[in-house]
C-alpha cells in the first residue's frame, strides 16, 4: 500500500489509548488514515513496547525496529505530530502515568453537586460507549477468520481459557458454557497449582483462549509466550492488534474497551464470547444437543436446579 503524502487526520493522538485505537482503525479500514505495511508494523512495534519507545533515541529505536530513522520521522508527521520528539512524548507521558490507569479514569467521573438528570446522562453515556465498542467489534471481524476459529475450538483436543482481573469472569463464562457442549475444557490453572502446571498438561496443537486489554497483565502475556513456544494454538480477545497477546496468537479478535467507565468496558468482549460459543454449538450440531441432554439429566438426578415458583413440583 502506498502512503499518501498528506495526513488525513486533523489531530494527532494525545495518549497511548488513542494510538491503540488508531491502530485498530487502520487495521480494520474504518478510519480515514491509511498506512503501508511497514509503517503499520512500525507503529505497532512502538505501541507494543511503550517503555522502549519512551527511553531509546530515534536511531536506537530504528535499529530495534529494523527501519531507517527517517521512517520514524515520516510516521510521526503522518500521524499529525510536528516531529518525532512530539510523537515520543506520548510514550514518555505514558510510562510516568501508566500506574494510575484506574484512578485517573475514576477522577474523570467525579463531579460536584451531581443531579439526578446528570446521573441518568452518565448511565446513558456508558451504554452508548458499550454500543460503540460492540459495533466496532462487529465491524472488525473477518468472517473467514471467525469460521476457522470456530472449527479450531470445535475440533481441538483440549481447550483452556485464561483471563485475569476484569476478564476473569468472562473467561469463567467461556469455560463453563463451552464445557457444556464438549469435553476437556477448563480455565488455565487450578487455584494453588499455577499456570506452569496447567500448561504442562497440554500438547502442541491444543487451544488456549486468552482475554485482556490495557493495562495488560504480565501473567497472561507470559502464559501466551510459553504456550506459543510449545506449539499451542492461541486465540486472543483483546483491544488492539498491538496488544502483547497478539504477537503470539494465531487468531486475534478486537474487543474494544473504550469509554468513560473507570475500568475496562467489557461488553464487546462478552458479546463476542457468547457469539463464539453459539457458533461452536452450531458447528458441533447434534453432538452439542446430546451433551446438553446428558447435562440436564444429571441436573435432574442431583436436584441441582430450584423449581420455578409458578411450576408445580414433581411428586
């Protein structure tokens, strides 16, 4: 792809989150900016390692990224900055303030004398943000890649799911619902056993589904690196193609997390996960139906379910 001489962006990204969002736009083709393959990978390399981008000189960065220093200067101007120094300032600000991700976003929500109407407006804004994230997730999906991922999950010998912090609950949901329709599905690592013990039970070709977004969890990145090194197939649900999970993953699906909420907005990830499980069930066909029937029979035998209050109990 040829890079146009003039930028089509009116403003340069002000922080790392905006740079990540820009990468997503470029990759999916939904924004006005177009980058060539080398420029895209150079930008992804910078965003993927913000500390390195912040502290190395332009010549050192060029060597690390295997490009010319002039490539970095042109990229900075292409993104709307006056020069590379201004571009690098984004990364330098990030590494000095990255530890306050949640508190900084919470501070943006604080207002004096909040009225009832403002409270409703905030709830509406969060709902709108989630709707925007879901729409962006849908727009970024490649149908061929999705179908291949569904087959990978349906046919894989063993499936493990790994997500920490806010994404742990979604990881639990995936492991539970997928375990309803096929065998050998679990979270990666039982409490007290650790990830190393769990990975040692897997083989090359087994599938690991990882979830997470900025600020990324080191333990999840390490699990991806080790799993990839041992030939496991990784599916990443994350917020950017520059995510540290993405470079180890065979398939990457974008689940944007932007918005005014002080944590990560997770609706797009949850919706994608539910859709993915539904597609796997459809692919498994009668196998999934029979698996669910066996599960229902066991629930009845064990008396697990509480009868609905309007439904008469069986004598």
